[in-house]
C-alpha cells in the first residue's frame, strides 16, 4: 500500500493464463486484506500484451470493482495503446493513464 486505501501492483514480464490467475488472486487478496479503495495495476514492465493478457487486465478491473475498489491501469505506452485498441479491449471499462505518477495522483484525488 502506498497510501491509505491505495494498493499498487507492479507487473513485469509476460502475462500468460497461469500468471493472469495469480495476479487476479493476489490482487483480490490484497484488496480485501488492506481494505483498498483503489488498486493500480502498473504494466510499465509488460512489453507485449496479447489477447489473454488484455482480457486478464479487464477481468482484474471488474473483480476490483466487485470488491468495492476502483482499478487504474498505468504504464500505457503509445504502442501498448495501439495494441489494446487493435485487440478490441473494452476500454470504456478501464481507467488508464500513462504513468504511475499520474495513477497515484488520480487515486489520491478520488478521496480514498
């Protein structure tokens, strides 16, 4: 937790199905244990996003919402944005920002 109610999950490397499940489980446990109101999924260290990884990010955001937390996706590069759009990821269901600093500022503005 970086601030009261704000949980950050830095993700690095590839996200396959098994890892996506681990990320989801860890995020849900962290939200419940820390009573987080906002979770930031920082994908700065994820270089390739395929359809499985994109779907995992959307599922993580929806799971956070069900637990009462908002999800913010940070670390969006222009190349990654193009990939997410090309894959047809439902972006209206995600709050996305370019970097972790912006995500933290947004989380703190939420009044966590």
